[in-house]
C-alpha cells in the first residue's frame, strides 16, 4: 500500500468519525451547531506528516498511479461541484418557497465546507476503488 492509499484511508476514516460525531451531536446541540463535528476531517491533513517516506527513498509512481491520481482528482472535483450546485439551489429553493429575499450569513460557510468535504472524501474513495478494482491504463 503506497502513501496515497494510506492518506486516502485516513481521510475516509476521519470522515466516518466526523459523520458519527455529527449524528451524536445533532440531537444534543441542534442542527445549527452539529456540523462542527466535521472539523475532524481536517485532521486528515496531517496524513503527509504521519505517512512520510524515509529519508533518501525516492517516490516512484508509474503511469498507472498517475492515471489513478488524475481520475480520482477529477471525480472529486465533479462531485464537489455537484454538491456546491445542489447546496446553492437548495438555498434558493428554500428562500423561494418561504418568500424570503435574503440568505442568512451563517449558511454560506456550510456550502463551502460541504463542497470541500465532498472533494476530499470522493477523491479518497475513488482512489481506493481504482487501486482495488480499477483497470486503469495510462493511455486512457
């Protein structure tokens, strides 16, 4: 298992821990404050420090690895864009339904946060799936 796969597993694990934390916090503190549990996903950013390679060891990625990284980044970006679009349209639909003309300012960071989490989690899941089951070729 290479460093990227380990980093992806860490990201997925932190997301699942955050999701559990969100579901636990929701009844206790309400929907407005429960998303703070997803801050734990940010701890996945420590992965490069945790899974660093020994000194002097070169990183060797072949064409298949590069293709997997490129495709997983593309999948993450597309899902992130979809989440962002759905979140924006959801806010618009809610405002249109309630005849409100303004968006509460505390909603906007949640939209950005949702897109970022979707990007990193989808990228990690896609990478793990392609390494496990994918028949990715460099020329594709």
